C-alpha cells in the first residue's frame, strides 16, 4: 500500500502536465469501457426480447395418448400466422374465446371478443397509412398491446378476436400463454455465435489495444521518473506498483465514467433505435456481471500493463536515465501468428481445392481462435518488422529526412507504432466484418426472378380458390396433387405428384418448357434432376377426391410421352417424374384430399407485398408458404447486420480514439527532440518530413500487412461459412481506400509536432 500511496502522491504533485495526462487516461478508459459495456449488454437485450416472446406463446394441455392437444367444447382456440411485411414479420394471433376461463396474454387486459382487434403501436401507425392491410386484420381496433407483450417497440403484432367457425382447420385449443423457450428467437444460437465472433474481432481486439495505449501515456517521461525512484532505493516490485497505481486509478475512474456514459447513451439510443434493431431501455440496463467485468477487468488490464511498462525502469534504471539505446524487440511475440496463420491458410487451401470443411462445430472454435491469434500476432509483428525495414531503408536512402526518420524508428520502433497500431487493427477488423456481411448477403439475397406462394387447399372452398388464383400480381398458378399413400412402414405404397395446370401457366412459371400439349397427360422431365423412381410409364396411382359426403378415387396412369422442362438453379419448382394433367382431368365439383395451390408472381418486393395482401383479403387465416422468403430469417439477418453496424461504428470510434490519444501523447514526448534538432539548425520543412515519415512508413507497412492478413482471415471465414463466395475481390478497393485514408489522417496528425516557436526550456527540463 505504501507504493500505491506514493504513486498517487506523485500523480498529484507532478505538475499540470501530469494531471492532463491522467485526465487523458481517464477519458480514454471511459470511451473504451462504454464500448465494452455495449458489447456485453447485447446478449442481455436479445435474451430479454426472447423471454417476452416465450411468455406470449399460446399453449395447450397435451393428451399423452395422442401426442396432441387435449381439447373440449369449452376451450378457447387460436391460430398464429406470420407473414412477411417487406423484410419484417407481421404476426397475427387469431383467438376464439371459450367458456373456460383463460388468462389473457401479456400486454392485454382481456381476451379479444369476436370483431375486436388489438395491435402493437407500430402496427397501429402502419394501419393508418396503408388501408390495404385491413384485409389481413379484420375487426375494429380496440386497444394497443402493452410493452410486456412485445419483443421490441417496432414489432408488428396483433391479436384478432374471432369465432371458432372462422378459424382455420389447423387451429388448436389454448389453455395458457407462456413457454420456456421462444419458438422463433430474435437471433438463433448459431447466428449469435457469428455475432460474438465478429464483435470479438471488430470491437474487443481494437479495445484491448486502445486500453493498452491509454495505460501507457507519456511512457518515456514516466519511465525516467520511475528510474529515479529506483535509484533512490525503491525495490523492483515497489517501482512497478508505483507505476501501476496511476494507471489503475485512471482506469477505475474511467470505468465509472464509462458506465455512466453507457447508461445515458442507452436511454437515448433505445428510444431512437438503430436501423433494423430497437429495444426497450430496461433491456439494455447494466447487469451486475457487466458492471463487475468493466469495473474489475479494465483496472486489472491497467495493472498488468502498468507493471509491464515499468519493468525496464525497475531492472536497469541507469540505462533509462542515460537514454541508452533500446534493445531490439524480441521475436517471441510472433508465436501467436504462426498457429493462427496456419489455421487461416489451411482453410483457404481447403476452399481452393474444393474440400471446404463441413464440420461447423470444429470451425466455430478454430475460426475465432485463428482470428484472435492473427490479430494479436499482427500487433506484435509490427515493431519487429518496422525495425528491420527502418534499418534497411536508413542504409540505402540518400534523403536526409527519410534517413533521420528511419534511424529514429530503428532506435525506438515502438514510439510511432503506438500511433499506428489502432488504425492497423481497425483495417484488419474491417476486412473480417466485410466477410461476415458477404455471408449474410448470400443468405438473404433473392436472385430468382419468380416468387412462389404455397396455400394448402384443406379448408379452402372452390370460390376462395378461384379468388386466390385471381389475386392481383399473380401471373400463373398450378395445383399440385399427392397420390394415395399409407403410413405402414412395412408395406409402403408408391406415390407420385400430379401438376394440374395449362401450358400457358407453365410457360409463366418455368424458364423453359418444350412441346407442351393441353389435351392429354404427359410426364415432366428435367435431365438435371434425379428422376422419381415410382413414376414408371404405365403405372397407375389413385388420387382421392371428395364432393361433400361423396368420395371418389381418380386413377391416373403415368404416360409414356414426356415434356422436357428446366427449372431455376437451386430451385427446380417441379420434380422430374411429376405428371402434368389438364384441368379437365379432374371430376367437376370434386376437391382433392391432398393438394396445394401454388401461386407465382414476380420477386419484386412490392409485388410480393401486394400478393400477400391480396391473399389476406381472400382469407386472413390462410396459411401461406413462401419458399425463398423465410421472414423470420430475414428479420434475424436484419438484426445481425444492425449489430454488426454497431460493432463497426464502435471499432471506428475505438480506432480513431486510439490514434488521437497516441498522437497527442507522442506530440508531447517528441517536443524535446524536435526542439533539439531545431536548435542544431534543422529546417522546419525537414522536421515535418521526418515526423511524417516516422509515422507513415511503419503505418503503411502495418496497413499492408493488415489488408493481406485480413483478406486471408475473411476468405477462411467464408470457406467455413459454407456459402458460394470464397474470394471477395470486390472488397479489396474499399479496404485499400480505408488504408489510404488512414495514412492520410496519420500524416496530417504528424504535422503539428513541429511548431514555429522554439522553446529551449524543453531541453533544459529534459
């Protein structure tokens, strides 16, 4: 404790410069801790949203003998429909209240009566703007769903009161609301792993560099002061503790200030939100674990950095006081780069040779480990590489400015690199984030020109079917029938599918179809698909039909005549071996037992939205499948992109803050040397060129390494992601532009080091 008290007394009595340095350390730590708090609270925000989703899910009492809901005439019934509204899910819960008491779902005071509608605040605003949406939401609006019943403030959610005879055939009894887990979490656990992995590279790695920079402000002046204390008889460990006292005090005060900044920012940003992601302020409140990590972790890091930075002054104080030449940086720090680069190159080679790994469990461990190792190795590589480059450049150049700058970097390779490290890590992290966005883009992008809508015909009348086929925006339709089958595992009855459509409709669906005829059945054949074995020419299959209580089995013989067709890449639409039947082949007035109506439209977002609205206008409770548009997945991708955007903004803030703090500190430290050179006759132009070269050369080398290693890490991540894109050449110009911008900013930041006024007092003090 004596050394800690001594360190604090030295801090308070060392003059205004020391107090300014301490204030910079506090502010820097506050910025870093507030960014760390953002990263740590994101899982809590997602968990709070999922908890509210789980609490509102309807549940029933399960019959153990039938593995289904046990129902009675007194029960309430309900059905949930989730449709895409653009790229957002629109969830509608139809409830028919029974005579048995039922607790209302969270956010409502009572179960809605038939004809009543309760909507979320955002959906209420949308309804006022878009009257067409009323087709999906029948009833009069009676109230707003409270925050306890919504995952987030922008959710599109509605409870619709109905009668039991108005519900779809797949409705189930509702005995309570609330499940242990949400059926559709805000972000799937596997996707959340991607978020954690990316934020670790984009935020936490630059954050560790930034906090280390803040803990080492005025390293040269502090080292000389510590060396004097060591010569006065202070022990080695005592000297290290004196230095650590200042850094720990600054880190602790910065942590407290940073948590306060985060608390204010959470209240403000939660009410405004970020594109695609909003939350309630209470969801982002600091938890005890997050506060402890920030209040303990940041000072702990400062303690170790402070002790490590004082090791030289404690071990050899005379060398420090006499300004002896620093020893060359050790190469042991390059050890993390070897295994990290080995993993990255291994995945790149596997992707180039067509042997992309399928074991995502192993890759989910190796990839984050490799990125962290490569990032840490890149930081540790910079001093070694910069010193070697500076020595070679100083020997070969004939320029006084460049030679003087390189000699300075050779003697003190860590000085300029403290300025450059934050920007280097930022470019490395940007390349990694770009790879994640590419993978998400592969998942979310719809490249097909056609959109399909699947409507099960069970419970759909003939009038509704005709209305569905005539919905505005639908350009073609087809009825897909399944033949009779059984559930006996030992005696499986072969089955096929029949497509009831005209040739004109097929031409509006398929990109290519040859010699189609409308007057007789034919077999559909696509040479790029595996042919359905059960569809053998001459084989007969039964299709069950009904008309009221009258039932009939229609026999269809697989014809020998074939029609060749081509589907879309990755989506064949129909199977090779399906039988194409003309509409006249079905008995008039009869409805198939197993059939699905397929509707087709353009894939333009506005057309998809119009078709879904039209289907809802025919029957709001109709279940609609939209292959290629999984709205919950699109919503997850939107959330993930928003979180990555937050991470990239935080990474940018941290990288720029690290540069500003380090550049300011270096300007103060270099003043005596710059003044000495000015008194020796060096021209200001030469000194400015020297200062710019000292920063720009190692930074340019570091950024080049960051671009190369970042692209390798990005490519290896894309290989493990299982997508079609492994090598992203389109992203290289953006990274190079970022690197050139970082060099330009660093060069401009180095110019103010040389002033017009010479202050000899700086040398006298030194």
